[in-house]
C-alpha cells in the first residue's frame, strides 16, 4: 500500500448525498465508493465493492482503496469471523496427527527433555509453538 493510512473513524459507514448537474438529489452512496470514484474514476461494475486494501476499516487513504467482487468480500468476512484453525489454516506446519502423537507421548511420560525442541526443529516451528501445541494452549480444537 502506498503511503500511510489516513484515519477517519467509521468511514465505512458514512454515506454522501449525490446531486445531478441540475442540483436534484439522486440518492446516496457510501463515502468510500464516492471517494474511490472521485480519485480513480467511475466504477462500471455494480457488483464490485470498495474496501480498504490495507485492512484498516477506519482508513480513507484513496491509495489504499481497492475494488473487490462482492463474493470475494463476503468470503473475506467469513474467514475473518471464523479463521481456519489447525490443519485448515493454510500456513499450518503441524497436523492433528503430529499434535495428538506428541500429546500421547507426553501423557505416557515418554516425552524426554529436549524432545520438544527436536520435534519443533523437525516440523519447522518454534519450540514455544510446539510446547503450547503439546500442552493444549494451541491446537485446543483437538482433544485426546
Ligand atoms: Zn490504509
């Protein structure tokens, strides 16, 4: 994103009244869509929505405004409300199986000093991440 965010609280919710050349009221428009059209030109596709590409909902820097299809926008909202956990997270390096196996070893007292660090290195995660996964602070959606 070019430049810093320019904050205007609740700018997503603001609307502006629009008038034609003769001064007749022709309905309102969201503030961000109005700002986008003023700075980037008219939006031809009615199915496109204007969102902040920087992810800051209070930002109204015109350079941070991007067009997104309605379906992409709704998908992003759903992901934000219900982020993928565990294996469903595309960035996950651990799997349910690894976590369950290590928890089982711990339960049986067969997880030796240094094992956590070794497994962390093996699976490419930080030892604290592995420790929390084994202790159930992370990956708490799965239980033995
Ligand atoms: Zn921004």
